[in-house]
């Protein structure tokens, strides 16, 4: 799949890890919205969207710019990300 990357996503609010395919042609802000909506479903409505969620690199703590396309970041298959 050239249009998606498989990442490891840690969600501290749920204390869970997920393997997630992310679309490379979407902005990080859009991806955050998609992740938040998906978390509501997989957590049986336990997760509450705050609309302030951000995506971070788990190894260096860097925050990803919401206006950048995923393909223009360092996110690749196997990347370790944090969503909070």
C-alpha cells in the first residue's frame, strides 16, 4: 500500500496501543480528527474528543504540524506515535 503507512499509536488517555494505517495524502490535522473518531468507536464511547488532540513522535517528543501533509513528515512504516 503506497498510499498508507502502518504506525504504532499510543493513546495515554486510554492507556492502549494500536497499529493504525494512516493516509499519506492527508494533513496531520485531518488525521487527528479521523483518529479521534475511531477511538470513540473502539473504546465504546469512553474516549471523549477535546478538539485539542495532537500527534507526537514518541522517540523525540516532537509535535507534528497540523497543516503538513503526512508524506512531508518523518512518519514512515513502523513509526512510534503518541496521540493526546
